[in-house]
C-alpha cells in the first residue's frame, strides 16, 4: 500500500509541476490548438490554447511508476513486472501515435493531423504487438499477463480466444477504448476527470485482487488463506497493476489542475490515446473486459453516439444528434460547458460505483 501511495504522490507532483512548463514552452512556440469550424461557437475562443499536454501525463505516469520502485528496491523487494510494463508500453505506443498526430496539426496549423487510415494502421500495429506479448512472459506459476478467455470479473471459461483470435480481440479492445477516450476529450477537463475516476476505481479493484489472489491463497497469505476453495483471482501481477492505475489517476488529476475550465492546455491525442491504452490494457490484464464497459460507460456512450450519427446519416440522411461526440449535442442544446462537464463527471462517478458494486457482488456470491 505504501508503494502505491508513493507512486501516486510522485505522479501527481510531476504532472502539476511539469504541465505549466509545457504551457510556457508550447505558447512560446505558438503550438496552439486549431478549432474545428463546425463546432460550437463558444469553442472558437479556445483557438491558440497550447495542446499536446498529454506529454506531461505520460512522463508523470512513468516517473511515478519507476520512482516508486526505487523505494521498493531499497527495501529489497522486487522490480516492475511484465503486466505493468506491457500496459505502460501500450499507453506509450498509442501516445506516440497521438504525438505524431498532434505535431502535424500544430506544425501545419490545421485541425487535421494523421488521416483516419494512417492513425488506424498505427493503432493496429501497437495493438498487435501488445496482444502477442500478453501471452508471453510466464511467471513461476505459469501465468501470462493475460488470459485467452473473455472475462467479466474473472475468466468466462466457456469463451476461449486462441492464437490469432486473441490478437484480433486485443486489437478491437485497444482500438475501441483508445478512440472512445479520444472522443471524450472535447471539453475542458472532461476526459482527464473521467479517466481519473475510472483509474481510481481500478486501484481498488486491483488491490482487492492482490489481497485475494489465488497465489496468496495457496501460500497461506491474506484474508482468504483459511479457505482455499473461495473465489480467488488469477490475475498475474495485481499489485503492479494497482501501481499503474494509481499513477494514471494521479497524473490525470495533476494535469486536470491546469486543464479544468477554462483550460490553459489541452491533452491532445497524445494524452487521450495514451489514457485509452491504459484503460484497454488494464481491462485485459485484470480479466475484466466486460466490467470495464460498465465502469467506463461514459466513454462507451461517447463512442456509440459517433457510430449512431454516422450510420444514421449514411443510411437515412438524418442526424439524430445536433453534433457528435454527444457532449457537443448538449452544448448546442443550450447547456453551459461547465454544466455538461460536471454532469458527465457525475455520470462517470455513478458508473464507477455501479462497476465496483458488480465486482464486489460477484465476489460475495462466489465465496
């Protein structure tokens, strides 16, 4: 627990202190956000706001994660695990894709960076590498960072994805979540605040999985040591995944200090794609892919609104929303931007609480 708190404190401090440095540097270079002309009129005032602040989020995540292990090594404990490094590697790979997209936008002073095909191919490459590596690195218990089963709170044994099928599944999960978080990043602080809550929820989930790990049960450690037949969790590195969730949550909160309305900097695709990678990676490595749909319901709704808008317009010529992602629908309906943000944060808090309730309820029913 101490290491997790240290990791969060370091990541929070780095994000809070580094972000204003980026604001000054990006402003000096005139690396300001270009605003889409078909968006809400109120957004035109944001033109020129520094973007690419996701650089601070990624740096804070890595410094917090590795920094916490300095204290761990001093005590003679182990180092980073394959699970944690793979999730952070996924986030970094997607962050680099977003960085390239952001840099093209800023360098060419336009609202378009990589085209859809280029971005999708880059996401595909990162996701495939991640999917292949997830089934490597067996520990002394024979566990790999991910399971080939679809999962809800734990593996669904009846649904197995093997070989190419598992890699395709990983690509779908990574593609969906990275774009879903990217769609949500359209209002000041909306993506950062929502992701912080989702990551905070996963800190609790992974700590619970660590305390009730099947490995602890067999070793006679923890609350469940007296009942080896109880519903334990077969997650490979839950403590390290708790560190990942904590540093991501803390980095988002530190960035939110400067990104809250009125935002002094935007995270850009660098941040939103990276955070989407953390969401996707944690859902797979904690064996909770379906539960993440509940916890990250806001991201799901934002992505679905875009899909509905496109399908409806191409098939009927009509748009069910004034504009998508659908947070803009409410803005164009007369809602103040701050009202949309706060209400969407509340929806995220509700979905996180519901997800925690489902997670705990499944454990209670299984013991």
